């Protein structure tokens, strides 16, 4: 018998799982080794202050198998909020089993029922083709926008070199 994937908002008791999943996701998708203490504090702040974001947990039986974070961006053009999906992670043993789909559908359903929401957005590493295919299969499409950033917290020499090449 297949277990049902339970989706629910994370609480402070999930902090350790969320920290581990964020660190694993960054290493796997972008080869970035995050500072454990910075991630611990960041997750703690989000869990204690819903204005910073809401984590959702995917759980099978008593095991946390995935998560994502929702943050919001105000759109003055729409007079509504975009919900941003961030910090997506599904444990490797549970991939291709509907875990992300369950998280995604839960979030989309909640956003559609929120009269102040106007859409869902996310960003994905350009090299993460598998994730991009997943998002397309779920009905998302590429945005009309390119993402630019100035990130002095995770500076890496190779990204700075790439950034300057892209803007030449």
C-alpha cells in the first residue's frame, strides 16, 4: 500500500530538517557549500516570522521527504502578490514519486484561493535541466524576464567573471 504524502506548514520543530535540506540543495544544484550557522539562522527567522516566508513540508509516514519555501513579491502592476517558490528540495530516495508535485499543487491551490495573490514564480539554476522539465510538466512556463543580481553574501570569482561576460 502506497503512503499518502502529507503537506503542511513547517514549524520550529522542523528547523533541523530544513537546514539539512537547504544545505544539500545548494551543494547538489549549484555546488555551493553554505555556512551552516547562516542557514540555521535564516531558517529560524523564517519559521518565527511569517512575513519572511512560509516553509511547507512533505512527509511520508513520520519522515520528512521534501520542502519548499514561499516568499512574496508585491506587484504594483497587478495590485497583488506573486508567491515565489524557493528552497525546493526532495530527498533523493523519494524523487520521481510525486513529492514535489504534491508540494507544488498544495501551494498553487492555496495561492489561487488567496484573493491577494496573482501568480506563482520561481527561479532555477540554468544548468538544472531536470528541474526545468519538471516545472514545465506542471504547467509553468519561462518568464519574459532575465534574472540579474548583485549578491555580496555568496560571492564567487567564477560567477563574477561570468556576470561581466554576460553584460558586455
